[in-house]
């Protein structure tokens, strides 16, 4: 069964209180860079601008990834899960770091022998970027 090419996008924001998870992946390597949340406004802004825009739960506002750090995420592909309540965003990560800690990925902590081992070195010093 084929789906029409112009099927309207209807994400289900109601199941999760207005926010849906957005899994962010490097479009070339497939590495998972981060997990963020989107409301309808953030999703619409992402579609219209081509830059990943999320909803900050702590600040309760929209944020364009990289607006402060310069590490912008250019959207290359968006996939929607079968329940229409999670998105996978494949991006071109500019600046080399998706994480606010300066690491390439937010998933830089590996469980190893009952402890945590940090994978990789930070690409930038967050104090120099965020404490201006």
C-alpha cells in the first residue's frame, strides 16, 4: 500500500503533554547526537527554517540549536515514528559539537565496568561560549 506523497503531517502532541521527543542523529555517520523535545511551534519552525528548533523544558521557550554556540544543526531529513509521537531528525552538525558540554554528542558517557567513562574530548570550552 502506497502513501500519498503530500499526506499532511499530523504529529500527536497530546499523548505526552504537548511535547514529543526528538532524537537527533548525524545524517552521515548515523551517530546519535542528542535527545530534545519539540512542541508544535518548534516543529513548525524547524520545517520552515531548516534549522533544528527545540522546546526548552527548563526555560519553557523555543531555542534554535546553536543560536548561542554557533553549533547549528541543519536538517537533512525528518522521520516520524509509527505512533506519530516521536521524530528522528537527521542533521548536519555545524561546529562539530551537539552537546552543551562541548562534546560532539550528548551521549559521551559510557557505562564501563560499573562506572562511567567519558568518550572523546570536548570540541569547545562551554565556559568560553555560554558564560559571556
